[in-house]
C-alpha cells in the first residue's frame, strides 16, 4: 500500500497499487461547492429542496410572476450600523464618545445553482433570472427567513455573477443585493 500526500487534503490518503481507487477526505475551499449537482447523468440522485427553504424573486411591477429558484440557494445576510465617533479635547479618559446614528441597509448574497428540472431547463431559468437582474427596478423577495426574521421584503441588485459551470444542465450564480425600503418624502 502506497501513501499519497495531497496538497489540498487535510489528511494523508492511502492508495492501493492494485486498485485505482483514490478518495480525498477533506477539501479546503471558500464559499460553497455542489459537485454532485454539477455533473450530468450522474448515478447520484439529488432531492430538489423546493419545500424546505424556498426563495422566489419577482419584479415590483409584476409581483404575481414569481420565479422560484429550482434548488435552494445559500443566503448570507450582513448588516451594520453607522456610528459617529467624537473626540473630547483634553479628556483624561481614553477613547471617544460614540453616537449610534442609524442602521445600515442589509447586504444580502444569494448563491446557488440553476439546474434543469421538470418545469424548465437551466437555460430558461437563466434567461428569466437575467431579465430580473437587468430590470431597472427593485425585486420583491419571497423567502420566510428574509421576510420574517430580517424584515426584508424588497432587494435592489448591486452585482451578479454567472461563472463557468461544469455540466450541460447546470449554471452557478451569485447575486449581491441590498435591502430596500420605501420612504415617503415630502418635497
């Protein structure tokens, strides 16, 4: 038995010279990876998780036309505060006086895979998603976690990415959005 040391593996992997079987125990990676979904005609069966944490997007001008993502995406939410720091001249105390000015918008990142299913192909999902991200209006988001926990009802697209993806029926995507709230301004 021969021992191989792989650069990106967390441990040493044993490989037999008679059998050509090699498995990597762990990978160091940033973000997310969905390798079983990316290879078409695989022997793996993947469950569509539409009913666990569904996420739908629609244009504000057409809220009834909701595009439900075929596979549950990973959703990251970041927030912050705007804090004003004031220095006190000739103070014997260390530091500054902090004043909480306001809460910033939520930064929402939606990352996932558009995968062909019984409803549409991945190209049809991509065309529909592209029409939404290219629209010059806010998107209404339908997701229990975003709606109920964070109070986010609408998103504005900041940037988006559709990287090269292996497999003919798959397309990865990343949407970077900012929460939006409507204000009544008096001019």
